[in-house]
């Protein structure tokens, strides 16, 4: 169910997604904009209870898929809220030709959230192009897959070994090795990180991992220090 996380920002933990034999916990965020409309970031599986809780906060105006991997539950949310605009991260239109997207995410915020949410397209990765957001009122940065952490015991057997080697189960959230090696254009990634580093982030949300609630900017700098090495 929805939980308050920051000013005008709520989170909800969803079900588990099975990706290539690995179980991923999921998380979405709900942001109430200045016009009273809601932005749903990385929507998780829709249940009656979650839909009702979201509706109680205001009208759903935007459905945001922040990278090309987080699209599994867009269709039910769009069906439930047909008036909401569907926003695609780079590469998602090609992957989901069955969905009628209304807009593409770029480095420029949509007029409905300009001045409230900043965003940066992190380019140069072979796995996905992720759009990272910063919610000004809540001083919260929102990452999707670029930063991950799974609690001890989440994986077992050979999957636990793979997860540890991939930096998915460390003492704090990290960039998995598969994403590190997939950055074939590190200059572009560093340029994006320069903009992200200017945000006065206190908190950091991610789709797969425990949120960071203090010193978010320092955490981000520490987490991506390898990219500047």
C-alpha cells in the first residue's frame, strides 16, 4: 500500500518480477504535482487497493516508464486511467509497439512538472537508457535500475553467488557490474552524472533496493565514483 516518503511523494512496494530466472522486488512512486494531478513513476502491478489509494490522492495525469525495462504494468494503469499521458523512456517505443505512447522522455521536463521535477537521460549504456528524476520538494532522486540492492538471503544457490559477484547484495546499494560494463560511452554517462551531482538530494529512491534517506547527494557521488576513476 502507499506510504508517505517525502513532501508530495509516496511509494508502494509491488509484487516480484521474474527476469531471466532472478526474482526482483518492485517499487513505484506517486508524485502529486502543483496542479493537483498525479505522476506515477515506474508503475507496479495494479491491485484494487493500490488503485483506490492512488485515486484518493488525486487524478492520475501521467504514467512514466523511466527506462525501457520497466513497462510490464503500463497497460492496466492506462486502461484504468485513459486520460493519463503515457511517457516512454528512450527505446521503449520500439519494444512496446502495442502501447500508444503520448510523449518521449528527454532532458527537458514536461510542462506539467517543469520547475518541480528535474530529469536527466543517462545515455551510453547497452542494457537500457535510464531517465533519472529529481523531485525538488521532496529533495529525492529517483533511480530505476542503475542502482540496486537485495537484502541478505533474497537469492539462494548459484543465484546468490551471481548476485554477489554482480554487486547486487552489498552492504549498501550499488551499480551492478553488468551495468558498469555496459557503459560503452562513459563520457556521455559522466556528463549526465555531472547534472545529477548538482541536485541537492537528501533522499534516493530505487526500484530494487532500500531507499537512502539521508545524505543522498554524497551517496550518489560515492556510488558512481568508479565512473570517474
